[in-house]
């Protein structure tokens, strides 16, 4: 039983919950389930002798900073992996040099499991769930299940920072957008890895549209102080502060990153490999080429425009906004995240930890409905969860440097493109939700008018 189903079982409209620990102490039951799941997960990872290669690269970056070396000439581990992050990230990695490798790996695993709990908690809050169950119980129960998703597994396998980036963005989107520091989390995340900057673009776009609506309604100069515009400004200022700090501390590395490394997309790895779950990787496999060229540029342009338009529309219409809570919008957040993952030149499979809020949102939509509609949403949530837990992308030949992905058949292409297909399906679902909401007489316009009145 998932936490979302547990919530349904404790809903007074659906009858009283049964006796036993689950009914009387749901948080304790969920904590026990989570402890067992995390323990098994940790044990399996240790039995699999996970290397935490990326964590070792982070540590090497920290040593390079301490020793005054060149961040973008260094390579680390037996795989000779280079540094691809902005120099600000290397500054934050320097504390890793204070620990031995075994202790560092233990701390990284424990920290990522704690971050998973944070991501699940914030995702539930973003979706306005649960309503009839303690949120700690829901957080623990959902985490016990979603820890087994391939992106989460691979994040911990490599010691990656994806859960930290997701938590920073969700922390921003679940705060009241009137908070003076709202946007700082997005700015820090973008300073560590550039992709989260798309959330600031979303806020600026939606804020500009809403400000225009307010100006037309006679709000005057107050419209330019709209919370979304302020939040985008804070995110931008925070990001620029991370760049300035790294330029002051590491001027040579900062100059090289912003004039050279940031444009070297192929530096990260081979475009066509299965691990690259972006549109560029999917097109490279589809066209049997290392460089999809103009086809990718066209696909990225269309996807970025469509994804941002859908995310902004969801934010403006309050699609999926949690009741009685400030900040954030579930459909806008996951739509923007899917767009960023699709259009990025390289989106490794572990970057798709955004599957956690995606699955939670679809489950929340199911709980909001009854009958056939609820069954359809449960089917969608279950299908998405199983897809990300299936490890299907690794069912095809994928040996490093063998270029086997350039010779895939149709079935293998489908398997190796499951995440981009899921991202596109999510965009289509968001479009369908917006279209159906717009067809309801007075629903969308009434919400916009009321919101404009409150903001004015």
C-alpha cells in the first residue's frame, strides 16, 4: 500500500481505517517500512560494490581548488573523468577533502537518502498532499517505494548531487512567493549546475504575463512588483553572486568556464550513449549519428517553447496549486523540469530524479477524483512509477566506447528512450489538463480575475 493509497484509506468519506499499527499509528508504520527499505537499499548498493565515481570527481575538484591547480585540465578516477560543473560547485566540494574515502561515501549515501525524504516531503507539499494523513507518514511511505527508481538508485550509485538540486528548487517553489529570499534556492542550484536556471526563466515569463494583466486592470506601478518577477530577480541575483564569488576566488577557472567549457557540450561524454536521456541523445540514436545537428536544434527550440508555454500557463491558471498553502504550482514545476531535461544537451538518467514529484503529482490527481477518472490517473501514476523502476533503458547493449547505440533496432530505441518519451508524454498530459480546464465555462477566467484582484 502506497502512502497515497493510505491517505485514501484514512479519508472519512471512504470509511474508517482498519485496526492495527497501520490504522492507529500510520507514521510509525511508515517509518518502519522506510527503515527496512532504506536498509535493504543500502545493503544492495554495498553488495553491488558501487564506485561512486562522480563523488570521487567532486573530491578531486576540491583537492584541485585547495592545491591551486586547473579545474578544467584535471581528470579523476580510472575513467579519466573531467570537471564539467561551474567553478562555484568546486568551491562547495572542498569539504569533501576533509574525509577519508570510506567515510565520505557513507556520509554521501546517508545525505542523499535524507535528501530523498526532503524531495518527497516538498513534492507532497507542492501537490497539496496529504489531506487526511500526517505528512511525515506519507513522506516516509512514498520514500520507501521511490528509493528504488532507477534515477534515484543511479544518483546514489555515483554519489551525484541531483537530489540536492531538486530539493533546492522545490524548496523555493513551495515557499510563499512573497518571501524576500524566495528564488535563492533556484539561484544556488543554477550556480551548481546550469539547467535549473530554466525555473527562473519560467517565473520571469509568467510574472511578466501576470504583470501585463494587472496593468490592464489598472493596478499601476504595483504590477511590476509582482512576486513571480521578484522571485525570478532573486534567483538571477543569487546565480550571479555564485559566479562572482567563483570569479574572485578562482579567476582563471571562472574565465575559462564561461568562455570555453560552457559551450563544450561533448566534453561531458558521448552523445548517443544510453545514459543520455535527453532529446539530443534520443535523436542521435534514432538517426544513427554522433551529432544530430540541425534536427536537434529544431527539436530543442520547439520543445523549449512548448514546455515553457505550458508551464507558464499552468502557473498562471493555478493548475494543481495546493489549497491554503503559499508558493509553488505542481504542474508548472514538473512541466518545467521535464522541459529542462529534454532540451539539455546531456541529461544522464540520474538527472531524472524529477520522476519523484512527477509520480506524486499523478497520484495526487487520482486522489482528487473518483470512478473512471480516478482509475485512469492511478493507471498513469502506476505506469510512470513502473517505468522509472524498470531500468528498461539498460536492457539494450550499452558498453562504453563501443558505440553500440548507433546500431539499435526499433525495440531497442524505444527502450533506450523511455525517459524522453515519458517527458514528452508529461508535456502532452499538461496540455490536455490546460485544454480541459479552459473548456470549463468561467473556470479559468474566473480564477485569473480573482487572482489579479488579490494581487492588485
